[in-house]
C-alpha cells in the first residue's frame, strides 16, 4: 500500500505569535498541536505541505533560527513553543530516495524546564549571525525567561543547553527580541511584558543582565522587532549637497548612524514606538571589567552614570534628548574595554484604532549591489487593518502610506502580519484562523498591493465530512460553526506555465451560530446539516456556485443544472437563516442601491452580499472576505422534532429519506427520526426505536433497503424498508456487539457486509446468514479486527474498476492514526492488514470522520478524506499493489 498526501486544510491558531516566515520562503504556523508548513509564494498555490507532530497541547508560538551574513542568511531550524510547557526544535533531514526534500523535518530537541505554557520565543535577528551556535529565548506563563544555546550534533539531533533562567515574577513576558549591540558581537535582548514596559538585557560574561526598563506604552507590549540601520546608498555626497542647495532637508536620518539598532514595539495601547540604540562617540576612559559589570547591572549606577553623561554632553554643547538612557557595556576583549551606548525614543506611530498585535521590519535587500535595510515597518491590528509605515522623505516623520485589510464579515481583525523574504509579499492571519496574502505588483512610482489566493481551513475540531453523490467536491463541518466546501482548481503554474490541479476551499455554504456536528447529502446539490441545536437545516446550491464549480474544475457538463436555482444567498442582520436571492431580487437590490434608502436596506449590512458579488462567477478560489459573505447557500427548509442537540444525520441514495438522531437523556429521546423529502420534508409519525442511549451514527445501505444505527448503549440496530409511507422502516435485527461505546459504522459497496467500530479497540464485520439477506435472517460477526487504540471512524471503500472482487476498509483511531484492511469478496472472514498511513501524514488527535471517493478521468484511483479534532481536513491518494 502507498498513501501520499494530496491536500491538507487547517487554520492557524488564534495567537499573536503563531506564524513565522523564513528567509527561504517557508512559513511555519501553529495549527492545533502541530506546526504546519506552508509556502505562501508557491506559484502553484499548493497550500499546506506538511504538519510537524510532537507537541501534546496547543502550539502558541513559532520562530525560525537563522545563520549567516547579510543576505546569505539561511533558516537552520524552527522553534515552536506550546501549552504543553515545552519548546521543540525542528530541522530538515536529508530525504531518502523518492522522498520530497521539503517535507522531511525531524524534531531534533525537546526543551523542558518551564512549568507553565510557553507563550513567546525570541530568536536573533541581525545583519550577521554566527554560524557555530544559535542563541534564543523562551518566555513562559510560569514567570520565567529561559535563554538557550543550540549546537548541532548530527543530522537528526541537536544539543540545546539552558544557559540562563531569568525570573520576571508576575511581569509575564509577552514578546522577546534579540540582536547585537551596534557594531559589536554583544547580544542584547528586549522583553515586552504585562507591566507595559520594555526591559533591555545585555549579555555580560554569558549571562543577560537587565540594564534598562523603557516606559511609554500604556498596555501590554505584544510585539518587538529589531533592525539594523543602514545608510541609503543612493544618497551620495553630490546628491546631498544638491538637495541642501535647493533648500530641501531630506536627510531625515541625520541622527542615525550606520549600524544603529532600531527596536520597534507594538502594544495593546494602539500605538507603535521606535527606539534607537546607538554607540556614544566619545567613549569614557577604560575601566576595569569589575566596575563595568556593576554599571551594567545596577539601576542606581545607571542613573548616576546617565546624569553624569548628560552633564558632560551639555557642557560640550552636544544636545541629547531627555529621553536618552546611557548604558556601559564591558567588551569581551583582552583589554577589558568598555563601550557606551545610548537608548533613545525615536518615534511614535499613530494610526490604528485598536490593539496592535504584531510589528515587523521589512527584510533587508540589495540597493545598488549593497546590503540595505529599508526603513519600512508593517503593523497588524485588531481594527481589521495592516499598515505599512515609512519615514516621510522631506520631514522624516513616520507616516502610514499603505493600508491593507478586511472589509465586512464577522471578524475580529488580524492576529499577525509578516513581510515575505523579499519584502514584496505580506502574509497575515486573523481570528478565524484564515490567511490573507498580498503581493506588491507596483513599481518605482508607487506600491500596488494585490490579494493572492491563500490557504484556509477550520480553526476548531472538524466533526464530520462527506463527498457529494457524484464525488465532485467535499464538504466538512466543524465546531467553528461553519460548513466548508473543497474542490480541485485546474489552473496554470504562474512560473513554469504547466497545468496543475490544487485543492482549495471554494465556498462556505453555512456560517452558523451553533457548533456544527454532522452533514449528509440528499442529492447532488442539496445537503442537510445538524448542529448543537434541535433543528436540522437543508441547503440548496445557488447558480453562482454551480457556475463557479464548472469554471474552477473545468467540468462544463454541470452547467445544464443551474437553471431555476436561486442566484445566491444572503444572511440578514441578526439572522441565522440564509435567505435565497433570485433574479428579480437582484434588480431590486440595484434599484435600492441607487435610491436614497440605500443605507436602510437590510441586504446591505456589513455581512450582506451585494448585487455584483451575487452574480459573479469565480475564476480563482475566493479570498476569505468573499467566503465570509458571498458563498452562502440558500437555506430551503428547517426540520423540527428533536428535543436535544443533533448527533448524526444521513440521506438515502434514492433522495427520498433523511434519518437523524440527537443526544438522548432518556430512552424515549434515543429514537431515529425520518423525514420524507418527497412530501415536503414531513416527519414520519413514529421514530425508529430500539436504543436506550444516544444514537451516535445512522447509515443507509447503498440500495436503501436497510438503515443501520449504532449507539452509546453498545447496540447496533438494523431496520428494513417496507411499503408503508407512515412507517417506512421496521426493526429486523439488533445486537449488543461490543464491550464499549460504538462510534462509527459503514456499509460495503455491495451491501453484503457492514462494519462497526468501537472504543473497545475493535472493528467487527457483520454478514447476513442468508445470501439474499432475506427478511428475518440473522446478521452475525464473521470477523473481528483488533487495533491499538479506540476506533472512532470506519469506512468501506467504493469499488475501483480494474481490481478484482474485494472489500477495502479504512479505520481511524482515537490517537489520529489511520489503518487500511482488505479481504477478498469470496472470503470476508479473512482480513489482511494493508498497513498504516504514515504517521507524519495523519492527524494529531481523534479521527472524527473518513470518506472515500474514486477519482474521475482516464486513470481512476482511490482518494480518502479524513477529518479530526486537530482542526484539519486531509486528503490522501491510496494505491494498492
């Protein structure tokens, strides 16, 4: 058996430092308990490539470790911090034969010692970073900052030593940044805390000493970033003299010297501050290393020294801001010299209307063949905007000259935003775990930031998924209260020009107010979903979706089915039901738009669709803003009758019946309710009863002759179809089959077998004693498959043309693993284990659902979709030998 990854869909964790973007174009982000790897600038738009598994709790923060000089810097490792109180170091491993180099990552070290959640990581960012060892720090909710030193041992192992633990008490670290003091190799660390201050530490004798506490912010400091100032190579002496002759003072960096260190800080007080650390030209007389250490480590000595320095500079006629702080640092040299540095508040950036979560300097570039650090800063805020800041050419005042962000939708702004390695891309993520990408397609005249197709995914446990009856697209439902629809997009690689097919979320049919639990199709364009409410909701595809699916998938044959469908759907203000919009409504909306009552129209609330968006056919997968507002499916029916939250639902293959069950607190609530689609979704008078506890799954056989239900009471029950419209199914068999709760069941493609999976770590395969499955004949367990963990999902594969008569069964376990089994149709008692899908490709937590399909085309193959509590939907290509 060979299983390869076709697609991974997963959202980013809702934390401010859960995303990092490396120098080689690779982005790493926290996704549930994993670290997901993603190339945002990939010309084929392939989305998430892999997930790194190892943490046992939520991943809070991610950072890259760099080594090298100037633009030759490379990513050597990823560090991730987690709520499991550990940090992990990941690095690339040389791939073996047939393996993809980009996907082979190993955990080279586990960093233990913290007694609280690791919430922030600080890695060195500088013009030149030493090659031998890596220095980084982790901040935790236990009130400590640990400083680590990493040394490579071999290809798969690192030695990481904790060289210092800094106690910060209740002033919890929220952000850490590390660099080197100007024109030295002395590390300096800035720590933003919950006391609203920025603490500056300088390394002396391989230990960080606190030398300064910078005040100014009025709320938590959530982000820090260092950059090394470089002089603009285009401003040579001749140009400068000419500008001065013209009376234009464009040398706004007259106070900045080449090599000065700039520290940007973003806070929940809505403001961004820039601080400058520079070497003082007139160094004091050389002092002994002992005295210098006292000066660097003592607040009292620092204050006296600062006052003395200010007095000396005042006498000499030098003007120094009263915001200046002076620190003396002992150099690690044979002569024990001391260098003096000043820390000055440089600028205050005003513009955001809400918390500033992240700030990020644009990466260094080449300017006229010379290393250059652009004076350009990106900030991300919960006010739904990201701003790019630059100093004004004439005044030097920092101004916001570019703003990108979200418009409309029920979102809470951005949790983070980063520049790409070349400074021409921006990657951001928000409260919904969704990514946003912009590419600068401008020129020397000005910037032109254009949105690009991003990766997307759920940001909570994915409870269920299913293919449509024609196996053209996939829908999943999640505790994030959405239903998301995935389909392949056939397009052209923008670099190579070769045709490619990649999977994307192309619609979000349902955005709910309750956690979604289950889903089932009743026909090709209609599905039923159940949530943590007592109502089943029925959705029908609009014209816009049918046209867009045909456009993206390249299948024009489905266009014949778009007529008589609503154009789209709109979610009214304060409503939970998606209202259908028809052709006549579009013209009314246009007229309303042109009238004076435009603002009072309910269709034009912030979450509403516009006439243009409703009739637009997509030529590429939609952006998050479009998914949130313009890809809803009309809700055509509500199905009442259940007394508690929905648990499971299924639709018959003849498009006649819907069966569903809810949580049961009493035996009379443990029935299966049937709804007759042909009679206007009318419920049958009598629920199907046989269970005493919650029914966990219902499944129609492929010929709809049988309806199978399983329950927490460890029973499975089989109902057979009869010619009675009032009671279309009657109980024919029931069996207490397992020692623990039953979680899932499935019918074989020929309906000769069904399988049940249980928490007792077994799958049992059942067969009728009668070859024709005659009425009243008993169903007996003909095989028991034992597995290492509780079975939470089972699914028989459909028949694949070209293979013999066989049954293939997939099993998903509570620990995230997926196993495959096979038997010959003539010997259903003998099952052979085909193997386990590679652990690095499967889920971190419980597998909640499995669903097979056979691909279309000249060479059909099996594809297995899975979903789990790790927020991910995964699609595998399965090949059996």
